[in-house]
């Protein structure tokens, strides 16, 4: 079976800093891959490279078997129609009410789009009254849910979740995790989630990959995560301060 | 010698690179104005924000400056027994220079900073990336409507600024300096030429372009969190001030220099 997304030897450098250094990873259709790794290891950059927001320096990115690295213009726009994205901070448009945020990329009359937005609000457990509020009037958890509704609104076959539970209390985080898992299962989407939150990993992932020093250093099914003997993965999942992973800028 | 060349060359290359980036940004934004989709609601909103909401500050600036100019011309003119030149010099000074330049500077302070802060915040909170993932070109949605709106409304703002500036001079001259109202207005009308008004409106359009371009450019390329947005805002205001004053000089020399 052809992977839905396949990255081979992807490299990206910002100035003197090599963020991605020959990254290889693949996601099969309908699979939920969670990428874990420390801050600043290039997880968000990986997603942005796949979306064509950041050009790669070397390597190959294939979606449904077709090379997408270097796409421009209409071809790049067409490539992006396959994706939805939940940004870390929500990235809701401050100046627009919730319903216009959710239906931003949807076709149709304003009435149709408003109706579609309210349907999507219901999917993420929010009432229709929220539709006319501005993002600034919502709590952090509600903003994340609205951003989730926007990500699924166009029913894209692939959705990226960038730190979906960052900054949320444990209960709200659990609600967001459950919603993501439900969407992955019910809508049969292919998902890549990047997170530090091990509770999210255990709830969302079919497969887990660990990114360190610009490379995937471990990749396997969720069931194999706890039995993994990779010292980096063990340090990460146990949250230990001692181990091979050093804080960036820490004294040796 | 080589060290000296390197010391000079690096900033020159950096400056040229900045000019190149800015030119590319401007060309991209202008090219988006020529092809659909267009966003008329965005354009209307920006015209309201730039034009209507700038009227109070532009109007007050014009009235105060016109009045002060009339007072100074009266004082200076009295030394040469030429106090009667107040209406003529006021209208020429206001319409040719002070109306467009001060109006432009006031709008730049208000609008370029707001644009840079808004786009900069959108950049650092990933809203611009979100626009792209939602298949919306940020140049079409954010930049082009702002530039077009500024170019369209600035001439109207400057017309108002000119009228109020002249009115400020008339008010002070008739209420404090003893000028006859009808005579003042007749002299003003006699000395005001079509070229003065046309050059004023041309300047206004050019200033509007630079104000929006600088606001959008610095905001769009903002980075580094709140400090980065602050820097973008400062750079937008300073660079639009400089471009307004430079382009004003160039247009004045071209139109009136011969």
C-alpha cells in the first residue's frame, strides 16, 4: 500500500542551525501518527514543510505517492486542499466571529456557511450561541475546540494537530484528545499529531515516532512504546531529567 | 584595505537585499490587485479604518497648522510691509506642502503602526500560516486591500486637510489679525491654481501607497514575539515617515522645480 505521506531524507537548516537532518517517516492512510520530541527539535517545522509553508533544503515529500516538495501556485493550492491543521495557539482570526472562522474556506452563501459552522460546532461539543462570539470572548479550551471545528470543516482526508493540548487543564485536554481520536476513527482521516503530552500520545496514537537532532530515532506502534529500550525514548516518556537528552543551552 | 571593503560591503549588501525584498513584496501585492479573487468587504473595511477614522486627527492637525502658518506669515510679512500676503502664502503653503505632508505623517503614525501591529500579531500567532492552509493568499486578503484602500482614501483626506488648513488660516486672520473675510477668501481663490491641487492629490496617493506598504511589509515579516511586533511597528512608522518626506521632495522638485 502506498503511504499517504512519506518523507525521505528531508533536511532543513535555518542559518547555522540544522533543524531537520535527513528525516525519514511515513504515515499510512487512516493511521494516526504521533511525533514526540523535545522543544525545538523541528516537529512543527516538519508539519510546515509537508504543507509547503516552509521550503525544504533536500529530500523528498510524497503525498499519495506524488512528490509535493517544490510545488508552487495552483498545484500547491490543490495540494493544500487535502489538509486541515490545528495550530498550537488555535490561530483563530481575531477580527472574525467564530462562525466565519470555521467556515472560512467553505463555499456557499453566508447562510449555508453559518449553518455548516454550527454543525461543526456541535461536533466539537459547543452550542450554536458560540457562533456569533469573537475568539477573544472564548476560553482557551473553547478556542481550541473552535480551531478543531475549523480544521475538520472542509472534511480534509489529512489533519495535522500541533500541540493540541498545550496550555489546557487536564480535563479540557482529555476532552480535546477524545475529540481528536473520535475524528480519526469516525472520519477515517490520516492524522499527524505533535505533542509533549504523554496522555495525548496514549489516547491519540496508532503509531509513535520520536524526533531528536533532526532525525526519527524511534518509530513503532503505541503498544511497543512502553517496552521500548531506546534510552532517548525512555527518558522522554518517563519525563526524567537524567539521560542522554540534554536541555538546549544547558551547562555540560 | 580588504577589511575596510568588507566593513563597507556588508551593510551595502544588506541594504540592497532589503530593497530587493521590499520591491518584491510591493510587486507581489500590486499583482494581486490585477487578478481575482478580490475581497471588496476587506477593502471597504480598510477604507473606513484608514479614511473615516483618520479624519479627526488629520482635520485637527490641518486647522492648527493653517492657523499657526497664517500667524507666522503675518509676523514675518509685517517686517517687509507684506502682511497682506497672508492669504496667498497660506493657501500655497497648505495645499502644496503642509496639507499633504502633515496629513500623510499623521495617517502614517496612526495607520502604518496599526497595520504593522495587526499583521505582526497575525504572523507570530500563526494566523497568516492558518490563512495559507485555508487556501487564502495573505497578499490578496491582507496586503492588497490595505494598499488599495490607502491609495484611494488618502487624496480625500488630503482634500479635507487642505480645506481645513486654509480655513484655519482664514479663521485666525479674520478673528485676530484684522483681515476682511470676503477679501481673504477672494485672494485665496485667486492664488490657488489647479497644479497646486493636482500635485497635492498625487502626493496623497503616493503617501498612501508608502504608508500601507511599510505597515504591511514590516508586520508581515515580523518575528520574535511581542518584541518583534514592537520593532515592526517602530520600523513601519519610521520608514513611512522617511518615504513620505523623500517622495514629497521628489514630487515637489519635479512639479514646481522648473
